[in-house]
C-alpha cells in the first residue's frame, strides 16, 4: 500500500504519519519506505532519525542521479534531465520494489532494521536558492520515485505530504492508495479540508480521501468538523498531552504514548489503505492524462520540448510474482 497524510500545517499530519509508521514497525512483517515531502522536514525528528544533508533529494545532483536510475533503459526518455513530475514509467524503467532498494540506499536514513523502515527526505530551501527556486520543483523527484514504485503486502510507502493543497500542483495527489486528510477543530483547518475534498473530486480521486479528526477534546469538536467539512470522519484521535510533552522534550513519538483505542484507530486506517478505490492501471492512465496536459504548457515546450512520446501505453505494472520469475 501507498498512503499519505495531508492537511493544514499544524493539524498533526506529520505526527499522524510518524505514529502510523511506528504502528507498522510494532506490527512487523512488511518493510516501509517513509517519505518526508514536507518543506519543514518534521518527520525525521518525530521518528528519532536525522537525515544527512547529503541525502536530501532536493539537491540537484541527487535528483539527477535518481532520475537517471529510474530511467534505466527506457528509450522513450531522452535523458534524465527530461523528466517531468508526471513522467510515467515505461518499458525499461527501473522500479522501486522495496525499502531495501540498493540505489536508494545512498539517500535513505535508517529508522528501523527489523522490520526495515527507511526514510527518504525531500529537503527544504538552501541558502543559494533563496528567491529563485520553487519548492514544487523539489517535489518533482519524490513524484518520480512514487510513480515508479510497486508495493504489495510485504512493502508499504507512507508519505508525510506537503501542507495544504500543494499536492495538486502536479501529480502528488495521484500517487496513493489512500489519502488521510487530517482535520483539527479550527476554522483554518476545516477550510483547508473543504478545499482539499473539492479538488480531490475535481481530480477524480474523491474516493481516496479519508477524513480523520485530530486533537479532539469533546463531541462538540467532532460535530464542528462534521458540519464544517460536510463529511463524517472515518476516525478521530484525542488531544494527547503525552505527545506534546514528548515533543517538547525532544523525544520521538511512540505507541507507548497513546491510549489503547488510539492504536486501534491506526489499525483501522491500515485496513482502509489496503482496500484502494483506484486500481494501479487507472492511476497510471490518469498520470498519462496529466502528462499530456503538462505537455501543452509553454514552459514545458520551451524547456523540455515535446514529451508526449514518454507515454508507453503498453506498459503495465508487474506483479510481485511476475517480477520474481523475471
């Protein structure tokens, strides 16, 4: 499964991402590739990990190397520099098949060895890019990795997404089996959630959105979210002083800080992510459509030329059984 946690900055999406990863760690069995796609890079601290500056994907040399690897022998892509955020996999592309991917080993931060949990961090602005770079361009490489990743019951991807509705800039919103929209009971948070749901419906992924209440203190908070967002939360978590104290003390999150019923909420979110409303083939077709729309943009024509030929209509994501026999 590939899943993401989204919401307004400060709603608790990074904390929820970390708690869910800790839940998968405690459950064991599957390996996990965690991705911090938030410009504020909070996931590493929540997990008790510290990525090296040299591992950040936003560095131009890292992004170029990742794209060159993913390109493989795919002749539809002229060179790694021709990757767009929507460039889809095709015949000859290299796919990410596990958290132990040999190439990504140079960019991950180890969170756990058994089960294997590795963290990829996109990164943030650097001093040399102030005033002349856009964070969305840093996300391109994360989109490329996600679109070239194949998950199954033994390998999961958990992404702490960029805050707000920035995921709709290009293809991030298309990359997941489930998107958990975290909503705290505040006017600012519910407004972001309303907009996110609207954009998701317009993008054809409305069924992938699962509203989750967070920092709930009483029934009035839940009722406020229901009325304001116009959707029933599939689950909710209480406001926990134990989590706040742990972070104030510089400690990572852990399931020991949670009440038993909160852990059951994480299990319910996993069940929902394991039953995606969108098949891989349908998601790939939607990625193709986005790619063609980008192909018509003037900045793409000027900088990349005609990239319509990057689409390989004959490509299908292989199953694990097929990969094992290859």
